[in-house]
C-alpha cells in the first residue's frame, strides 16, 4: 500500500507560517523569505529534498494553502502557482464550500473535498494508485492528519529562525511516536525525516 507523507518547512519554534496571512503575504508576515529561502537560494544543494516534495501520486492540502479566500469561492482564483502548478497530479483541497474540479496545465487538477481529512485521503489514495500521497499543508491540515494517525512519514525542513507567532505545527495533535530516519544539514536548512510509530 502507498504511504502518506508530510513535507513541510518550519521555524525552530515550530511555525510553518507567520501571522496575518493574506493575498500580499501568503505565508504571513516575514515568513516566506526565511522559511523557504533554502528552496530558492540553495536549490542545488537541496535538490534531493526539493524533488521529493512533489514526488507523489496525489496531494492533499487545506483551503488556506490553495488561496487566501474564506466563505464562498471566488471562481476566478486558480491557486498561487499560475497555470502550471508544481504538483502534476491530482490535488485534493479540504474546504467547507463545494466547487467543481479545476484542471490546470501539466497534469494538476484541483478537487475540492467537503468530507474532511479521511474522505480527502480516501480520494487521494484512489487517485495515487501505487504511488505515495503527500499532505502538502498548511499547519491546520497537517495537524488534523497527525492527530488522526494518518501519516506514515514526517519530513521537516527546519529553517534556522524563530518566528515567535503564526501557524504552529503540532498544535492539538497529542503525543506522537517518532522514529528518526534521516537528518541532513545544508547551508540554510536542516532536513529531518521521521517514521511515525503506531
């Protein structure tokens, strides 16, 4: 059976986004330039981890990761990534508001799921076939998957910064059993992999 993994960047104090997320600051105030700097300024030395982030047969993400809106959909909004998102696979977006599937260039289709994390995972597993399923974020979505015991592997990319506030990973998830699998440090980030103990 395919595995479910989380791949997410975080600050040393566990925040995956800063405060006051908006259209102008998708990751919150002051977070994007420090949390994801390693992806852009040191892509070559982090190439393996960057490739692994999008190496899945299907993805699950929260509505906040797809766009800044709340309530009814603005149907003109097509995601943060332009017409060719990096996923190139089905993406299941958790939401409370129905929306028709949104096909994009490069093989990405966004599907909007109102049935919660278990339903989104069921649909993602069906779409992925033998390939893995990735939970892309944000913090609330990852925390729901962790709390429900639905994650097989957690991959943290820890930036050497303290944000102090924002969207925190691990809030409300309860005790977790983690087995270290790998740790690798590069100039701008430390990559940590953990298997989840059931």
